[in-house]
C-alpha cells in the first residue's frame, strides 16, 4: 500500500536534460555494473577504470559496496530482503548519475539476477553495462585479506555469498573479466575497449536532439 500523500507526488521535469549534460561533458553516460564474488576484484577494477577515465578528462564516479554501507545504506543487513533493498537503492542512485551525464561504476556483489535486471530497467537501452568479474571461489578465498571467507566457514558470518548464500552468475553480461587469468592492465583495457566500441566515450552529433 502506498504511503499517505504518495499519490500527490508529481514528477517535476528539469529544464536541463541528460543530453545537455552529456553534450557538455563530451561523452555519453552509463552504468558500469561490476558484479562477482567477494574478493573477485570488482573494486580494484572499478577504481582502475575510473583512474583511466579521469586521466582522459571524463566525468566518472565509483559507488563501492562497502563505502555505500557506511552512509546511504547504513543499517541494512545481509539477508535476502536487505540485499535487495541495498541494490534497489544503488540502482536509483546510479540512474541519477547517468542523468547527470556521468559514467558511474558500481562495485557490488549483487548476487541476484533479478536485482541486477531491476537496476538495468531503470536506465535506457545501452546505458547499463554488466561486467561480470569472474573468479573461482578458491581463488577468492586465497585472496581474502580480511579473513571473511574463513569467518563465514566457521559460521561467524551468516548469509555470506558463495558459502552460506547463493550467487547467481550473469547469463548474458556485456563483458566478462576473468580476474584470475587477466592482469589488471588487460582488464582495464578490455573495459575501455568496450566503452569505445559502444560509443560511450564520445558524444556524437547523432545523439543530439
């Protein structure tokens, strides 16, 4: 049931459009959605890609799973419903960044396909780029400097993805990065090559209204 007063809320259109902001920035905006197991290298890759985008003078911003839980999503747990709300909020925030003309990079486990598809549905076709950072569970555990997998196996952490909670692999991601086989340099190059091929890194006249 809608909360009291919700029926009276009307969307107020802005004078400056997303296209105006993209034109000013000189490139298109999109969501680079990095998904994968804990320890797969999502945050490392997202930050490395943003470093290159920034070097090129492009507008970008990283939304990191751990960082977001210190503020916007503080108080949410790791049960299925809280995980869904976590990703729903991030999807909405990512949509705002796209509207602002920014390339937004999100680094979240986001274990459920339905949640990732919900985030995709919030933006226009071609603006959601799912990057599956694929890494074997054994390698993720080996890399785990925080000791989270060990704690999860001892039962000290409940609902831990890959151990006591499921991870649903993407079926048709736009890009797959095998972080246990590809160097960070090659991985960044692969993401940037995709963005170039998709026409994200420039704002062509064909996009003008």
